[in-house]
């Protein structure tokens, strides 16, 4: 029971740290964005389509985007025959990708290097920042803020769930803050440091999850 109490205490501390991490990032973002000029997504990071010429006997690897800013994930491998007539497009690392069905709840991600060679259906919009003007990671963070999520919600008319679809023209018209490119690179480096810390925390979470079963096993075996 004492160990279980310590585990819960550690998890509570983890939640507090996560809130502080976002607070640090948002404070830095707000400082940069407040004085920055605004430009439309069409000017900053226009939509780019890279059609895939599907071959029936070839294999393809689809990419998924989790809601609430939780990143990308890999879907099962498919053949060209499995894809049928579905239109698919190449997604490249550093693309800013929107899942148009769930963009309103934060289904936005930056394609990672390990996602190279993945494809997405017409429901995945890849926006490519103009070199030297914007970074995909800064834009991604903007869409994770309350303002950014509100913009995506306003650009996704309809009812609830799958009836709310992000419009291409509406996305292109969204105005985003654009600090200097150097300031965005600085923010990206800060975001990277926080992500490294979060990865370490995830490892700690796994160790905490394994701790109680190990303690119980030793207790039942009379080893404590």
C-alpha cells in the first residue's frame, strides 16, 4: 500500500509537470505571436498534393493522424488492389497534415522522418510551409492553442463527429501569426527540448506501470 501511494504521488507529479511544460511553451508562443504579423495559410503554407500512381501488385503504407495533437501513427500495409479506386497522396516529412474529419478536435500533426514513404487519402491535407517563412512545428503549435482550435472549428461546418469536415478553401483563409523565421526556429528548439523530456517521462510511466505487478508478485511469493 505504501508503494502504491508513492506510485500515485509520482503520477500526480507527472501531470503537474505536463501542465507546466505546456505553460512554458504557450508563454513563449504567446510572446512571439502577440507582436507578429498575420498571413493566410494559403500564403504561408499552401496545400500540396502528390498523387500516387497506384500499382495493383505493389504495397503501400498509410499514415494516420491522432486527435488532440497526439501525432502520427502507422496503419497496416495495403496492396494496390486493396486501395482500389481510392485516391491517395504521398506525405513527406515536415508536412503539416490535417485530418479533415477530425481537424476540429486537433487532428493535426507534423510528418516525422520515420513516416517517410507513407501515403494518405484525400481526407489528409498536406500543407508545406514556404522555405524561410514558416516552420511546420510552429504552425502546428498554433493550431493546438485555443485560438487555433477555434479557427479549425469555424472552418469545419456541420454537426458533430464525421459531419464536421474541414473545408479546403476555409483552411486556406485562416490567418496565422508569423514571427521572424529565426524566432520560429528558436521556438522549435524549445519544443524539441520539451519533447525529449516527455519521452523520458513516458519511459518513467512504463516503469511505474510495471512496478506494482512486480511488487505484488514478490509479496505473494513471500520475498518481501
